[in-house]
């Protein structure tokens, strides 16, 4: 099982985060549609996630100090048939 990346976030910060599929995508394959990013109730997804090459970029605000959050990101690719993949990253909320 792969280790999930852990990002540190201050509860008052509004920051961008990226999940990278570049190494996983086949040549010519791209992420299509709007990726789905699921966030826990204490965090707020600011706006719509965007695709930037092989990355999905999203903005988060909020959080409770000393809490860990799992953020799920789901994509669909341009392959025929389309490939669907899910990645999870962790965010630890702490005062910076």
C-alpha cells in the first residue's frame, strides 16, 4: 500500500493542493471532465477543481487544529474505454 502524501494546512489559510497523475497516464491520455473532490465537513472546497496537465488542482479553506483529513479525488480519462481512478491525500491542520 502506498503512503499517502500529507500536507500541512493552517485553519485560516486558503491554499491550493494538487494530485498528480502524470506518471500514471498513458501517452496521449488526458483527464476529462471535472474531477470530483470529496472533503470532510470541517473543510471547504473553494470553487471547482481544475485539470492542469496531469494534475488536479483544488483550493481548500477551514479545518480544525490537530485534525487529520482525507481528501478523495476521482478522475476519468480520455481512454476508450475510459479509465477511472481515485487518489486520497491527507491534510493535517495545525497553526503555522
